[in-house]
């Protein structure tokens, strides 16, 4: 069977998802999948003209093996030959023996999100394809996943205030390789793709046997696509519930109506809770389903006893459930901003400092002492739970609070903060 490369006309359909995007970042590792994405985008933008957003290439020096820095240099060179700018982002994981791929994935998305907020990127494109979809469904089937897990990789989503788009999700990898070969385009081979320590590699090696039994990658991806329709319907129900019965505050916490929550179907309740926790906690992904199930069941029997999950603290009351960012051991890391800079803090706030500001500031959690200082300066009571105040975004100069934008407090008008996870609640 002849495997056809992707045509220019097909690119029009694949990249229709870029409508309304002003500045897109492409995650490119140098492998066949991401190199195909970069070249297909380049082909599409030549035809799109003024319809095309600005693009930048984002490549990660992950430090997991010798030569990763040189691979990043190679990607940058290939990107620049096509007229793309390229940012090389660095991750240093230290010695790792477990959760290598999971932690590397979280680091990639974290680094790309930080870069995106600092440079005005509003969407990220990744090169996930049909074979990735099939492998993901099998992996999750083996773990007893629910609907979300079996629907596998979504075609689009939100992460830290950014759109994440996967335009190649219905394209088999063989067609991506054929596209590169037809144009004589090089790519890099990742040694980890042949490392049997990784579950995905072991599954990939078994695909020929599964196909002989009639279980092809195309059939698995088709099942995932059909399950995705059901997930989207349930997501809409969860979004409707959150719009009507969840009060989201600019200070990064929310309140859920307890009576309404107790009356919705369990699947919708789990989905709404997952989105609320991810939005308030700033985690890369929602908590595992088994933990969500335990939490929702526990909430039926407790009143006032705080619970923790997904970087959040939950405080049940008779009328409302308060969800705030967890403090203590999970306290957000500090971020330093120089005048004119913009960044992402705690995966929850886009923060910026005007060029005219007199010097650098630290962005950190407000804490109890800082909250007390701000209340004293404002000279008025604030309708803000103290639990939520502790992890509130704030700007500091040494040990002095300069600004807490969600509270309307500022002694330096150049400090700004915007909660970026609102889309998870709608």
C-alpha cells in the first residue's frame, strides 16, 4: 500500500485551528513528528499570507542524555533556515531513575508556558499523531481509566491560560514520515524510542501483533475519537454547572454551592471538581480519577474538616465548598521580574512589570504576615478568606509589599497580575 505525503490542500484543513491565533509556539524536538509539523506549518503559512499568525519554535534541552544540547542547536538551525525564530529552553532534572517520561512531559509544558507568557504567545502546537492516540488509549485501558482516559489525547485544550492545539492527531505517523521523505527533509532519532523500560515503547512493539488480531492503530484512534464526543458533552455539562454554581474570584480561589453539587450526576461532579482543582491549584493535569472519586465520596460525610488534593485545600461548609491554593509544603516558588518583563507565576497568574518601574520586583505568595500588612495599610476589612490570602499573588521589594492586584492594593502602579485559568471554569 502506497503511503501518501500530506498535501498542501490538506494543510488548509489541518491548520484551520489557527484561526484567531496571533502568535503560536511550535514544540519541536527534532524527531520526525515535530519536524513534519514545522515543515507543514511553513508550507501552510506561505499560502495563508496575512491569515497566518506569527510563529516561534520552542525546543527543549532536557539534559536526560549526552548530546541533548547539540540536538537543540540542530533544531534551531533548521528552524532558522525556514525563517522561524527559535527559543532553546533548558531543563536540568538531576539524577532520575523513575517517572522519567512523565516528569519530562510536565517540564516541557511548564517551560513552554513560561516562555509563552513572557513573549506574548497565545497558543502552543504539538505534533501528537494518530499512533500516539492509539498507544495512549491502550496504556490507559491497562490502568482501568474512565472515559477521559480512554478518550486519550484531546485535539485541543487549555493549559496555564494558553490554547494547546494538536492539529496532526488524526494523521498516522507513516504519513508524517512520508511527507519528510518526499521532500528530502532530515530528522533526528530519539534513542528513548527504542528503550523497553518505557511502557509506550513496549506497546509500540506489540502493535503488529494487535493488528493481526484486527486491533489496528486506526481502529483504536477511532474509538478514542468517538469517546471524545462523549467527553465533550460531559465537559459542557460540567462547564454549565461551574458557570451557574461556582463563584470564581480574581484572588485565585472559588466557592462551590454544596447543595447543587450534591444533586448533579457523579460523572459531572467528578469532572467539575477536576477542573476546579486544576484551575485553583495550577497543576499540569487534573488529579488521578481514583483520588477524585475518593475525594467526592469523602465530601458527602465531612463538614468543616479541610481536605487536600491537586495542590489545593478544600474546606467544606454547610452551604459552600471553599477551594484555595494549598500553602505550606506546596507554597508557590518566587519569580523575579525586571522592568518591562512579563511571566507566568504558579501556573495561575500572568504577571508583568511596566518598563517605567524603578527596578526589579519579586512575585511571591502573600502569606499571613503580608496579608496583615496590606489590611493595615488599606485600613478596611477585606472579604477574603485568610486561607486564600496566604497563597495570593503579590509583588515585593525586599521585605516590603508593593502590590496585590487582586485586592486592588498597589504602591507601584506598574505591577499587574491576571488569573489565567478562568477558561477551566467555563
